[in-house]
C-alpha cells in the first residue's frame, strides 16, 4: 500500500520541465559537447564533464533518494508531519 502511495507521489511530479531528468541529462551533455566542439581542448572539457557528473549525481541520485527516504519515513510515522508538540517536551 505504501509503495502505491510513493509511486503516485514522485519527486518529478513537483518539478518544472527544466528540472526533469531528461532536461538535466540533455543540459549536461550539451555543456560538455558544446565545450568540446567550440574549443576542442580536453583540459576545459574534462573539468566541465566532472562538474556535470557531480551535478547529475546530486540531482538524479541523491535528491530523489532523500525524497524517497523522507516520504517513506513520513508514511511509517503518521501524525509526525507538523512541528513537535510543545506540551510533550520535558
């Protein structure tokens, strides 16, 4: 049941078109290919490629994993969506 709710509530449903996986991938490929085609220097394209790979890892791997973990944690603990109750504090 929780898997169905998580499938219905995807991180990508909340993002605009320029933050979708296809646009992130396409932008990264365009940056690296453009730098190589315009300048033809590996020492410029290689750091750009490394930065793009880091960008992809952050936005295509880490952020969705954190979103799924947060969604799974919220589903397991019903009633914990708001701030902690001040009356319950010691």
